[in-house]
C-alpha cells in the first residue's frame, strides 16, 4: 500500500507539473485516527499530502463532475470508481478525455471504528479498475463471482424470506428513519440530474414533508431512477448518516433485472445500454 | 353524493361496507376502448374504478402509482395493449419491464401484490376489462383500506387535496 | 385564474337514465375555477354545440369540460367546434360519463357520484391544459411499393396515372407475382397471363414508374411524407442498359436447375428469365448455379452475347431515397404442406401436387404445354382427387382461418381437368363450400354439372399402391368411409404470409396478427391503412383474398396515397413530447427509447451560474414524435413531458380522484 501511495504521489506531481491535468483527486489523512478524506490538489508541491491506506473509504468518482470545469482531472480509480466513471460517461455527463485515470488495484477497505472490512467491499466484484490510463501496482485476484453473489444477495434473500407484514415493518422502519439529507444522492455516480426530482416543485411529485409516505416515495423512486444503472459502489449506504441499508433496495432491483432480463453488471463499459431502456419482444410475460 | 359520503365514513371507521377506490390507468388505444366497448355492450362492473386515460401504458410513471397510493386510493391498475400490439410500436414493452421491476419492489417493501396490478387488455376485450376490474375491486375490498402511513392515515382521510385550489394560468412550463 | 365551463350531456336517456345530470352540473359548478356549468340534451348536436359556443362568449370561458360519451367518440367533434371560437381546440377535456359510467351502472345512486368524480378529474386536468399548436411537415410526392405482384402493379399504375413518381421494389427478377403463374382465373376463365402480362408491360413502360427487381428494402427511417428508404438491388450480372433481351445466352447456358416459376416441374438455365413474358424482359444470372461464378469455368453466355452485356463482376447496388408514402404488397405463399401432412405422403409421392403446381401443369406455356400429365410417369390421370382446406381451417395442425380463394380455384381445377381429359373422374373432398362473389356460386354449380363429385369430408390418409394413390376419407353426409383410387391428387393448400412479412412488418412498424398477416388500422373502416402514418397495405399481405379483392384493395391504397400527395404539407401531431432544457441533463435515455427516432441530442452553449457552459440536451422532432410518452418515464429529472398528458395534468387528475 505504501508503494501504491508513493506511486500516486509521484504520478500526481508529474501530471500536475507537466500540465497534463489541472487537478488531482485522491485521499488524505483526516482529523481522526485512521480517518481519510478526499483530497483535491492543484499544485505538484501538495502531492505529498496524498495518502493511500486501508481506510480510504470514499469513492471518488462523483467528485469529478464538479471539478472538470476547470480542466482535465486526474483521479484515483479503484474498481468502484472506475465503474462510476464509465457510468457517467455512458450517461453523457463526462467525456473520457476529461479525466486521467490513475488505476489502483484494491483489496478492500476497512471501517475505521470497527477495523472490520467495509460492507461495500465485501460484495465487490471488481477489485481492479475496469478502465484506467495507467495502473499503479499489480492486479489483484477477484473473488469467484458465485461466492460473491452469495454475499451480494444474502440480505435481500433474507428479507424476501420474511412475511409481508415483517417486510412492511422492516422497511417502514427504514423509511421512517430517513432524514432525507440526500447524502445518498450526492455521492451517487448515477445521480447526475441537473435538478433532482425531489428538489422540483411539482404537484404530486416529491412532497417536502418528512414522513413515512414521502420518505418511502423518495427511496423507492430513487431506486427506480438508478436501479438499472447502479454500479454497486455501495457509497449511498456508506454515506447514509442514519446507516440505512440502501443497497438492500438497489440490489433487489439489480437482481430482479438480472433474473428477468439478464441485465448483467453496470459500469463495465461506457456505452449507454440501460436494461429499462431496451426490450425484447419475447421478454418474460406475467401481465396477461 | 350522500351514498359516497356514507361509504367514505364507513371506510374510515373500518366497518364492513368498505368500498375501495381503484385507479386504472388505461391506454387510449386498447384498454380505454375496451372499457368503452364494455359500456356499449351494457356490461356491468363495480363503480369503484376510475379510469385515467393515457396515450400509452409506456406513459405511466411509477411515480404516479406511488402518489396515488399515498394520496388515498386503495389499489392501482395499469392496463395496456398486448405485447406486439402497441400503437406506438414499443411503449408497452418498456412499460412491462419498468412495471415488472417496480411491482416486485413494492411487494418487497411490503405492499400487498393485489394493490398494484398490470394487465394487457385489447380494444376488443370488453369482457376481460370487466372481469379484471371486478376482480381487482373484490381483491382490494378483501384487503381493506390502504393505510400507507398509519400515523398519517387519519389526516389523509379527512383533508386530502382540497388544499390545492390555487391554480396558475395555463399549464405547461 | 382559469374560467372553466362544464357541459353535461343527457345523451337523450343514455346518460340521463342512470346519471342525475342536473346534479352533476350543480356539483361541477362548485368546483374551483368553474365559471359555468350546465346540461344539454344532445351536446354533440348542432344546437348543443351552438349552446357551448354561446356560453363561451357569455361567460368568458377559456377552457371547457364536456361530460358526455367517450372522447374516442366526440373529442374530435368538440375540438373542431372550438376551432371556430376564440379558445384553442386543445383547451378541452372530455369526461366519459356514458360508456364508462351510465352504461355500465344500473342506477343513479351509483352512476351520479361516479359521474361527478369523472367531471372532477376532467376539471382538474383542464385547468392545466395549455393551448397547443401543430407544425407542418413537407410531403415528398414519391411512392414506394414493396412487391410487384398484381396488387403492387395495380397500385403503382394508379398512383403513376395520378401523376406521381412510383418505385416498385420486387424481390424476384420479374414483375407478376403469383398471378402470372396461374393458368385461368375464376369465374370468367379468362387467361391469367392475358390479363396480367399487359399490366406488367404497362408498368414497365410507364414514364412515372421505376422498377427495381431482385431488390429488397434494407431499412426504413423517417415518417409520413419523409421516409428514407434504403434498397438493395442484388447483382444481376447482366447490364440492363445494353441487353436487348435476345435470350441467346439462355439457350447456350449449360447449367440446368429446377424452375421456381414452374414449381419444380420443369428446368431452367442459370442465366434465365423466369418466364417468357417477364418484365423487365432481360435475363439475370443465378449466382448459386452459374459455373463461371462458382469456379470460374464456363462463361459461355459472355461469349455468345452479341452486345457484351454479361458482367461477371457485377455488384449489389444499394441506394437510399426519400419517399412520401409506402404501400406494402408483399403477397402470400402457400403453406409448406409437406412438413405438416405426413398422411398425404409428406411430399414423397410425386403425383400428390399442390394447386399451384396444377396451375403450371394445365398452363399452355407450362412444362407440359397444357396437357395434364402425372409428374411421375407423364401419363394422363383418369381419376383425380382434389383435397380442399389443406392447412386451412385446421387449428390443430396448421392455420385456423379460411383461405378464401380455394373453394373457387378447386372448382376451377375440377372444371379444367374435366374439360381437358375425356372420361375423367374428379372427386373433391371439402369441408364447406364458400362461394360468395359475383358469379361464383354459378361457377361452382357448373362444375358439378361438369361431373365433379363433391364429397363432404377430409381425406385422412393417402397410400401409394401400385402407381395408384389410395385416398381414404369419410363422407360425413353419408356417415360412411370412402376410398378413392386416384391417379393424381391436388392439394388446395392454405395461403400463408410471405417469408418477409414479419421482418418488413417490424421494419415499418406494422403490427402482425397471430398468423403474421400484416394488420390494417381498422378491420372495417380503415382496411388499407396501417397504424403507421403513410404506410398502406394492398393485396394478400393483409390476409387471404382473391384477385378481384387484391386489385380493389390496391386501388384503394393508391387512392390513399394520392390523397396524401394532393397536399404539399401535413399538419403534425399537437400532443407530442417536449423537453425542458433547464432540467435536461442530456443523458440520452429518451433518445434510446424513442421508437420513431424523434429525439436527438443537441449541443447548446449558455451562461449558467455566470459561467459559459456547453452541454447537450435532448430535442424532439415534432414531425416524428407520435406522442406515446415512453420517453417521459425514462427521463429521471422529468425534463421530458408530453403535451396534452403532462405529468402535472395526470397528477392533478389523481389528486382529484383521491378526494372521492
């Protein structure tokens, strides 16, 4: 890891020095032990601030969107960031030439409080970046996909196993706990609308009250909007200050689309091909 | 009007004369004309359903379904052309994918499957329209009123949307 | 504040019988923004419409709700009425209180409150109606006809005679289709070639008609008035500009293969015209069977051609042109009975032939020069069995529909056979006799007088025994088993759609029924239109029919095209999608979803938050958009909305409904 950290520092300095990029996005140490936060540097001299350790929990992809206006952005990409970048290119929010991708193989990050592996890293299917300009460090081996899938879908299968009343109560608790801070939206590389539906004033759209109905509406429509595009970076659930299991909503959608329409994983290419934006005439039928 | 007020009162007090409110989104080209044909043939079905005409089932946004349920309908039915018969080539295929996934999501989060149903009904299937509507009404009647938010339910029953009389000039932006 | 007028129709007692219309109007008057509410005996009548017009002026209304029959019935009527007032025709909503209320409920206690709800929903929606306008789109006055059979040719001649250029795309190397393969036509028994080939010549000589043979449509883009069509003309290996049609090459070619035109009953060469009167009257080389093209050893045609027209290096020609209208006339084929009817020998018995093969046998220019001879041994059959409904009206094994023409051509075959062969016996196994048509039943009766024996029942088995075909069946009228020893059996097989029907249907957005026949827009009132504007159907591609019906339908389709071409431009749909550029983030989801290719991404540069920003937004082509609204749901920020059915309108309707 220290080797990778040194490589990032070196390459960041070189890229900034040469003018290839105007900015580099990486991580740096936070105020607390084992805490990191995203870092934005414009000067080669600041490259020394870059940190890469097992506590770099933030997925950096979404930050690119705000920063690209000043010029080409260099950004560290692991599997999760790379798929986010692909997603944003597919959604026409970013052009490939607007970013310089410093690829980093990643074995997974840890929670700074518990020292345990992060939830979102336990279900990671792409430890190596799927797109990059240069790879810093040797590729690591991905866990066998069947084994990952057991973990990936374990929670939703458990929920599906509950009775309807239990599920209702479970999710009513989740929705009741939501404070609608929209952190999940802010970090999501799929949430790239200029004005989110929740911020618009429209009759029958998203109400502004914080109650069970409106919170359910927000969470279910959020999933409807991102479900067929989700790259499973898990950043929404990680960012949620209420610790809500948001990936249990996303993954339900992901697995259903997989089973029904062979959707496959998102963010592996930068072409727009959403599962809900295409159809087959022999799609499975259940509404006759 | 007195009839409606009576049933409404009954519904909110939870007695056995609960009359469900069902909203049916119907594609103009098939189901809506199938519903017209049901009228033409003087078929009879429960008065609990209100048909909302849309040009195509592909126009039905899942947001409408959630909003309708939140605002006080007890069940939502979305009807479109049979796959392959869409007046607009493909609208119902998109609707099918969206609504299949959305319906699973609603059930996953605890909604009774009967409260949100989708059916393909062609312009000639007046009988199917009648039967579908009748069965949805019966199923939802059995489930009882939909209370999406127990804490808010009382409030919704009493006030709903009469609070919205202020209307701007014209409609569109 | 809007000023809404609500007009509740009695429709005689149709609505008033189960809805207290006066009460509905009273309740409507209490709704927000409703300035006036009234009832009328017949809203759609002239006095009813006049009453609305007067109320609009008197009460200064700016939008109206009509509570009446289905909008499918009279929305257009009331729009037209509004066009004569100061109100935009789209400031109108119809509450369907007849078909979906008074007619389905039995008493006023139920009907009245529901009608009030429906009016509430309509008022809620009309408040958000906006004036809509249409734009015009140009009409390219050139027609494309796919298929050069009798229907395609008739349509082409009619349109060309009306003065518009026409292009025929024909997949074979000659015009004529199925009709030109027939011998005589019922019930008049005029020779098919004698009436079909002059039409072919007319088409070939018409200054307004371009013929593309060995051609197929590769792709179709665009919309009514502006179809962009790519056609691939396959290589013919003969230069049609110089070829004189002397046919010397055909006589010298050493490769002989089964003639498709003669249904495999005769041979043709590798360089060939399918039949003598082919139009264009020039040969093509069948590359699959040409020795020169296969292994480079031959080229005799090139040597004998006096004008040097043979071009072995000829290539497919792909052209893209713009047409204003398309007529699909791709016809039919006969069902492949050999795969389905093992009990009839499944094609193993040479003397069990199809009706079309019989046509070639009996044709004077056919392989036997009109002598009816058994394909197996060239002897004259003395007993012939004709089996009808092979593949038709047989839902278990093949098609459930009736192929319409077979009863008549079976009678014709019997008549021809009995006429040509002395001391002959002819048995016709039938299920029913269906002869509606001018002179048709008389023709059938005459065939019976000729001596044809009709046996009501299906043939259950054909056994080939000592050169005889033993046909076993049941005479259902006598209730007994019958066995006929036949020399030859003719199967009158079902018509099924051409192979290309499904592909062409999906390319042009024409729906297909369960049997893949192309569907008309309305079975009674719009029999030649399709649901895609500017695309029409002619002939058997729409369903089995005989020659007179095909020709009539072709002329009807041609008339529709002529009507379209009589205008220089068309009015576009007013209720179409439009994108709010402030909300659109240019993700392109709508572009991918639009079935009409009506949405494109467009770059804009604008000052946003005091910075000049260049970004892409979606843009709707009003000529292409048909107003389905599929894009609006794909649009996550709700930038895409559908005029006439906006999100706001639908949500207001839902809200109004929830007050009930």
